[in-house]
C-alpha cells in the first residue's frame, strides 16, 4: 500500500487545563498558529469568511488503537457500527475534521470557536466554508442526535 507524508501547517493552542469532551470542546475558543516556516500571508483574506474547515492529526492516538468497528463514544447503548460510520478518533490515518467559526485573525494566528482538538494538535489543512457547498439536507441515525445533544 502506498503511503504519504503530510506535515503540519499550523498548531492548535487551547488555554483550558482540562481538555473536556468533544461536546464541551465544541463550545470553546481555540487559537491556530501557522508553523514557523509558513508566512502570515497564507492567512490573507481568511477574515472575510465566517467558517472554516480544520483538518488535523489525532497525534495522541497510538496506531494500536485503530478499530474497524465499535460503539460510538464506546457507549454500548448505541449500535455497533463500522469506523467510517461514526466520528471515533481511532481511525487508520488519525485525521479529524471540524467546521469552526472564525472569530478573528491576528497575524499568523486565527481565533476559532468549536474546534474539538487538543492543545498542541497539528493542523494539516485549513479550508474556507463556501455557502454553496453547505446547502444540503442531512440524514443521520438517532444515536448521532443523542451524542450531539450536549453541544446544541
């Protein structure tokens, strides 16, 4: 199987002493600062968007933790489903993605709300959210609604 090298373009900074659950983290503020070798101009114009997609690496998960099937949030009251049918971090490539609100740009740093990534997490890409791409009707199982209740 072919492999790829992906390097961080930025890093997450969070002030909370406790990282919290995903739902708690979705209601918090984080800073994302560009890696040393990426110039601030890479963020030029980003402040004109209200929301961004942040792709990041689950760098605190070991490769032995990968699963093909399991219960969402390890909660046995939810059905057992394949790894690609829920948002568990124990994925083969350990890549996460979150849509965040962009609050502010400060030079090489952007301030965002709703990022469910830990302090020090490497960011592998940032993409603006375009309205035309988000006009969709979603379908999801009831257990997914249950998981997200605390963050609504």
